[in-house]
C-alpha cells in the first residue's frame, strides 16, 4: 500500500471493473478536459452532508438514499428528473412524519452512469460474444460489437449531463417545488389513485393542518427556509477511477481533497478489496463515503475497512450498506457487533434490492416487493438486537409507472413485467411501490 496519498496514488494498485479503453490517446484527452472543468459539487456541501450523517450515527436522523439503478443518456428530461425527485420527497415526508426525526435525502442521481459487471463480455442469443454494457458513461446498451466499444467521449458527456441534472435539482429544491405547503401537490396521478396514495393524502392533510396552526400562531411560513427548501445531495458508485480522479479538487479552505463529482460516493462489493485501487482512492478524499457489504463478509475485514477508510473515526464519514438477501440477513449480526464493540461511528444502512434479484420465467430480471420488505425487516431486527440504530435505506426507484419489480399494493404480477419494463440494467420500484415501501420502513423502525 502507498504510505502517502494523492489523487493518483490509486494507479499503483490493481483496479478492478475498469473498461478496456481501445484508444489511450482519446482517453487521456477526455480526462484532461474533465480536469479543467468546474467542480460539480463543492467541498462545503460534502462537509454538510457528513455532519448530517453524523446525526444518523447518533440515532437522531434517518438516511434515505434512492434513485436510478443506472442513469441513461437517452431518457433524460426535466419531467423525469422532477418525478424522481417527487417520489424521494414523498418518501421523505412519510418517513419524517412517521419516525419523528429528520431524513437525510441522498439521490442516486447526477452521476450514476457506470455499472460493474460479473463478466467483461456477454454472449447473445445467436452465439455472438460482445463486450458487456458498463453503463452509458462507457458504452451503449445496443447489443453489437460497435455499440459496446468503450468510448472516452462518454466521460465528458456524463459530466455535462450530471451538471444539467444538478442545476435542475437545485432549482427544484430551492425554488419552491419542495415547499412543504405544496405537499399535497406532490402526489402523482397514479399514486393518488392507489391505496398507498390515500395513506399519503392523510399525512399531507395533517401536515397542512399543522402549517395552518403555525401560521395562526404568528409564524411566517413564507420566510421560514426549512419549510420552503430542502437539501437533496447526490451520490453514485465511484467505479471509473480515472473519471473520479479528474474531478478531484483540493479545497481552498481546508487543504483537503474532495471528489467533486458528487457529494457522496460509494464502493461496490466487487471493488472493495483492501489492497485495491478503489479503497486507496477513497481513503484520501474528504467526502462522506459508503461501502456495500454482502452476506459472506468477515467481521475482521469490516474492521480493517473501517480503520483504512475512517481512521480518525469521524461520525458520518463512513456508511456501511448491507446487501444480504432476505434469507441471509441474519449474517449481519456479527458485523454489527464487531463494529459497535470496536467503537467505529458508522451509519448502518440497508440495500434490500440487490440481494433479492432473480430472473422470471419469461426472462426478466426482477425483484419481489415482499422480499425487499423482508430484508429490511431483518436488518432492523438485527440492528435493534445488537444495540445499533438502523440508520437508513438504499433503494433503486424511478418516478415512472414501470412494471419491473413484482408485488406492492397494486400487485405487479409476472405477466405484467413486459408492459413497462424500461430499465437498462436492474429492476426498479415504481412510484406506488416506493411510497408503499416508505410506510413499511416507518412501521418496521417504529415497532
């Protein structure tokens, strides 16, 4: 391991899940362009998120991390961004109202363009072997050899699309869309007509009644910032280390280095080797960071990871995101116990999606809503038994009325999957299912 850190020290170590770029000159040109661009986020924003996550560590807040499995260059519009944000805000309202604590809102948005793959190639039905689709930041999902060629110009396109998405998010969250007095207006048509939509409407009505009471008491709602605006932070899996390095900047106030591609970045289970390039890069950046933890993870390894990534033991710096599968979530208990006994101040969050993926009889990759809920229930039970605050949830969702995950209050069935299966990678919860999940999470944490 390098004894000193720099934004380039990761290059001395093995880096998994990196594309095979066919044109090194074009790659170098793209990375130099990115290095000259303005940062997408600022160090002070990342520090504020760390402080907010520190409150989650203390049990005084809850983390909602949600968004697309893999953002697309093709389906990109103001309406889609707004609807995704609307669902996140609705979930946050349910959780805040039900749990009685602030909800830290972090989107898988404005940068979630890369995807790890289990194999560098895939075999098509006709026997042709082509490179795997690694997300729009690398190649195109069209199953041809030409489309799947890794293209460095997509790195620059990902930056510009992230910048446009961030601009719109900031406009929505600070420009009136997130005003709590408009909580009724956030209800989408398809949510308003559903059972979980009716539950949401009840909460919205009670919030409106509370706001009218505050106004009657003399509180000026129009000048109270916390009622007018919300903070929604961005995050993505920092998979392509060349891209992340190019957007890393030294903070003029503190002298620390920050990955300015997002407020929070995380390491996936396929890239979290202690002696690997991703852990090396992450240990030196000042952002709050996350690591996905699977069912077969050894407690000693998790302790080594905590020491490597958060040696100063800063609350909110490190989030451990369990992704076990509903049938294996009991394996979380020894990890919770070891980290608690060692005194590491981490956020424990649950990703109940990835460990519950299977292929339907018709060939669709899908997830069952009840299994998703079962894993989160098991996560909460394990946390409570080990004296740890179940601090958050990490889910893949969309604001569109897709049919990609089974179940939920509206009962998406297997023969419904082909109606609106639009994901380019993993199945996502739709708006109805997302609101339903928020209620289930609140009930489980409160129990």
